[in-house]
């Protein structure tokens, strides 16, 4: 009987231990405000993060020269209290406030920003947002060492000693580049590396002596006479970042960039604390017990796939205006679960309710006082592979577009008041007139298709619509297939791939028609337009037009705002005529926000800084006009 | 007995190596990698990213690198959750999945065994029919349906449990019930079959002949033998239940490991996926080992060599 008794006892003890463990750690104080932050944040390192969930945390932890205004997401004074912009729009001088502090009590200085901008640009940081720094003079050249030319002043960073955190820099030698020679990569066995850019051996003059360097680890072999180094970069003093004094920073840009300030308020441009980053190394410096921040909140606890707990920082310069004390950002992947949490009162803000629920909620009478979908800077469109016949014929591309009934799609498949799209750039971008493609017209579409040699769709090959696995995308693809069948007499099939494979197929142009969406990073047409330049990384259509490229380059250089907008309008006109893409609809934001939450506004970029949010206990649950969120968007 | 241990240990090492090799090669064969993202990068930066994750190296070099590092017990930094090492992800998630799992098992075993024993003792009765029908339904209904119904019933209609989350006893009950139900159903069916088989054995007839009560016969003499198939089933089931359930963890927003099993593969988080596969292998192997040991305890006819 030994077995049975001991088994029962063991089970009982295990059960008790399980309960004890599960309940252990539940002594967390309740938060003043909690929200569902979708998926687990990938990282809280501003230079490394991408995505909305990450942004909500990072902009609560760090503060850049400016920060995003809660009402319209534009630049608002942050660590800098004053700034001047030169008449040609290329030199920005920032005066930092002297009372801004890090959570380790160090002052926030111009050196912190210079350090963080260099870090953002450094290829060893592996930032996906490095290009945000490329507006700076020589910023791009600093990141991409293949662009170095003989004669350029360079910095040679030597390899780190073993055991030193990789977040530190190796010894830096300053010199002049004399020659760069491409080296053969011996990794020819892996087929993936066909288009890999060449690696170089750099001949550098250092203190009058010639030395040869190649980026290589201690274990890599190098030719005779060549020294190993971590990397050879442009001398950072050539980049448009200059510390004038501890509290004055000058940034020089290549082109007048009217949206540059807004970029500075965007989270990748946030400063990080050098002491902390270099002491703990990556990823340890981002742990709650180590991280040093300068924003309105501190991160006091974090549990994977559970929550990030933010507590108001007592070193933040504007702490008096931060009303929330404890904030919980919950990682909830499932939208239905998030909705359950919201509707049982466990969270105050849900970012995206499930679409089938949303449809019902919008039908409620009287209308709900916690739901107010608003236009967003985001477009859903189809990519057309212009390198594949018959889509290489402009008439075919136009016909496909004119045969899609967007109204039916937004009515049947989406259902939160999305706006049918006939242009790439969403409406309500300030100062810009959107340029539309031809409207829904099956008659004209059939005619165009006949002109292209496919009367009534005869002889038209079966085309495939690619989308990433998702019910909503599938519903739209099904509708488009049906519309093409009915209006043009052509057959399409659907292909779904999980996210990473889909990404890969898009990048390799391994598709005929594919869905895609793009969120604007800043409120300017350029965040959409510059995707479609020849060979652009996010072009993904094979579309190549020298005229288009020239318009985009000219617009970037144009100092006059009105003329610049005209150039961008011309570029979109061209894009909509050539039609390498078919716009389908513009997204709307779908937040659900409790009536007593104040300081929460609908914005074009759907960003809602937590630091401006506060709770108004005087608001009643069923007040029809409870807060700013329910007002029409400005 | 010692030889039995040594052989099993060697077996574990070999199994781990095979699993590691097959999984890693499969991972390297799928398109994309940890460097894939929504916004594409200029080729030079992309090459830089590939270099970071060693995706630019030939497969055998990547294989050797991962093997060497994993052998030291360092499973690397998660390529997706860049603020954490894989060891940290497991250290945080495994206890949570495990405590949920143990709770669920507790339900499953208590419910399943009782139902199975009752069914076997009253074979052909209304109780037997009802319990076994319920068990069949329990096996057939997927856990997301059970969870959805349970939430509708116990969160919205009769609001006695919170909708989701982790950290209090009340948050633990609903998910572990939903998780345990399918296991309970399986255990009930296996117990019933095992009991019926045992009750027809000669030694049970001997026990009855000695004049023991029917309950005594069932619990003392028939049950240990009837437990054998249940224990064989429980071994792998425990390994599965301890590492968490994707569905239950997602629906109840429980910060366990289960979700990572699927997600790591989807986002090409090689390091995390490999770490989890290895963890699962060790657990599964250990549980099977314990099952074999318990055979020796439960059934005197089994000898371990």
C-alpha cells in the first residue's frame, strides 16, 4: 500500500504548493489605472523597439527633447524647454531644462542626447529605427560603412576585451580612410547570401601610420597584415550632432524636414542613460531593478506575458502634472479576453476590441459613452507585383482596382466605420490634398481589361491573393475574389501564410497580389510616399519610376512648405495612375475607454500618452458626454 | 536497478541530442528568421541583423554554435523578447504553468478516478452510462469551447470568478477546471476499463472468497492494478500539462510557458523555441522514467532491469 498512500500524500502536497505558488506575489497594490497592452513588449530599449505596445511603455519611461502631445501627437516641450530653428530649416538648437533628472539623480544633459543618437545610429545597436537619425547630416553614412569614401575621417573601434558588456565601445582610434577594398565572403555555401553587400578591408591612416583593418571577431581569420577591429565608421564628429554646452544641443539636417520635430517626439529618439547601459550590458540593463529612466514613470515590476507596472517617478521634472500613481500595462494577446477584462471592470482602457463584438457595440441604442472610432493614419491596400504578367500592364492594374467595391468591403467585412480608400495617403493629413485613383466602375474596368487583351476575362491567368493568416484579411480577400469574378470574369485563389513567411514572400516578390497595411510614423505624406521609390525596402511591388523618385527627392529638398506639398501631391497622382497598389480602406482607431478616464483624446496616430491621463471620480457611469475621448476629433 | 538508471540517463542524453538536431535543422529550413519584421531594412542593415543572429553562417556552423552554448546550460537570449534570456523566460513561466497544471491534474485525478471506479462497480447502470457519456463529451469538446462556456457561465451569468489574470486563488480555479476536464474524462475511461479488467482477475475472486467487502476488494486489490494504464497515461500527460496549454493560457491571460511554444516558432525565436523543445524533452523523458519506476511499485510482477 506504500504506492497508493504516498501517491495521495504527494499529490496533496503538490496541490498545496501549487496554490501557494500561484497566490504568492499577489500582494501587488491595486493600480490606479490599468489597460490591456496587447502582446508582450519585445523590449523597453527605445532604440530597439518597434510597435505600439512597446511605444506605450517607452514613452512613459523615457522623455526625448520633446514628447508627443496628447491632443494631436505633435511635438511638445520635453527635456528641451526652448528651441530655435534656423531660417533654412536645417539647424535646430535645443536648450535643455536644468531641472530634468534621471531616476539615478544624474542630470539629463546634452551629452545624454549625443550619446543616445550615436547609439541609435551605431550598426552594433541593431536599431530598426536607425533611419530616423538619417535626417541628420551624415547620419546615414555613419550607420552604413559601405558608403565611406577614401579621404573620409573615420573612427576605428577596436574589439572589446572578453567579458566586457557589448553595450560598451571598444577603444576608438581616429584617422583618415585611405582605401577600402571589398573582400570575398567565403560563406558562399549558404544560398541566402546572394544579395549580401560586400565586406571591406579598410586602409586607415592613424597618426601618420598606415594600418589595415577588417571587422572581425577574435575567432575569424583575417589576411596577413590586416588587424581585427569591431567596426570602421565615419568619425562621429562629422555627423550633425553637436554638444554646445551641457544644456545646449545643436542638430544639423541634410534637408529642411518640416516634420523633424515630430520625429524627435517619437520614442526611438528617447535618450538612454549611459551609466546604466554600460554598467549592466544588454539585456540586463532593461530589467526593472537596473533600468535608469528620465520619464514620467519608473518601471518597478515586470512579469513576462503578465504586466509591466509603472509608478510615478519622483525625479521627473513635471511630476506635479502626472496624476496617476500606479499604472498596470497588462499583456493580453487575445482580444476577446481583453474585452472580458474590460467589461468586467478589471481594466480602464482596451486598445482593440474583437471586431465581431465591436459591430454589436456600435449598434447599441443609446450609443455607448466609451467607444468612439476615429480616423487613423493607416491604410489597408493590396500590393500588385508589377514584374509579373499580366500585372505588368498598367491597364490590368487599373481594371483590378476599378472592379473592387470598397463600400461593400467596409460595410460587410470591417464594420467599425472604416473609410473606403482611393488614395495611399489618408485624408486629414494637414496641408495635403489627397490624389485618388479611379472609382469603382465595373463597366470601365471590363473595357480596360478587354483593351489589355482579356475581353470578359478570357485568357486571364488565375491570380493568387496572398495574406497573413487572419480572419479579417481572409474575409476581405474572399470579397475581392468574388468582386473580381463577378465584375471582370477572372478567377483568383487565396493563399494565407503565417506572419514571418508572408513577410518573406512579400520581400522576395513571391506573390501576385498581396495585402498590406502601413501606419504613418508622422503626420506628413512622406511617411507613405517614400516607400515607393525605386528599390525602396518597403516598395515590394517592383514599381520603378525615375519620375517618381525625382519628385520624392525634390520634395525632400524643397524649403517652401506649399511647394513641397505640391511635389508630394504630384508623386501620389503618378502612383495612383500607375497603380502598383490598390488602396482599400483607411483604418479607424477602436479604443474603449471608461467614462471617468480624462486626458485621453482621439488622435490621427492613435497614441495616448499615459502621463496625461487622469481619473475623474465625479463622472457618472452613464454620462452621455463624459470626457474628451467622446468629443469629435480636432 | 543501477544499470536501469544509467541506461535511462544515457538514453536521455541521446534523445536530447536527436531532438536538438532535428528541431534546429527544421528551424533553419523555414523561410525568414528572427531578423524578419514588418518594415524591411536596407540590405546592409539586414545583413548586419543576419550577422547578429548568425543567420549568415552556413547551417553547420550555426548548429555547432547553438549546440556548444546550450551544452553550457545557457540557452541564449530570446530573439523576440530581447530583454530576457531564455533561462529567465523559463524560470518565470514554468512555475506558473506547473502550478496551474498541478491544480488541473488534482481535479482531473480526483474526478476521473472516482467516476471511473463508480462506473466500473456499477457497470451497465444509469450512473455508468451517464458518467461515460459525460467523459466522451469531455474528450470530444475542445478546451477553447469549454473555456468559452465556462467564462460565459461563471464570469458573466453568475459572476463568481474573474475573467482572466493570474495571482489569486479565484483566478486559478476556472482555468484549471477547464484545463483538467479533458484529462479527467480520459482518466475516467481508462480507470473504468482497468477496473473492469482487474475485477475479473483470479486474485480478486480469491479476495472475495476470503469474505472481504466489495468496497475493500475494489480499492485494495483491484485498484492498484487498474492504476497501471492510468499511470502510463499520466506520464506524458503530466509533461504536457506542466509546460502549459496554449489555448487556456491565451483565453485566461495566464503568463505561463504554453503560449511561447507556438509563438516562438511563428516569430522565429530560435533560441526560445529550442530552449522549450529541450525542456519538454527532459520533462517528458523524466515522466516516462517515473512511470516505469511506479510500475515496479504498483505491480509486484514487474521487475526493473
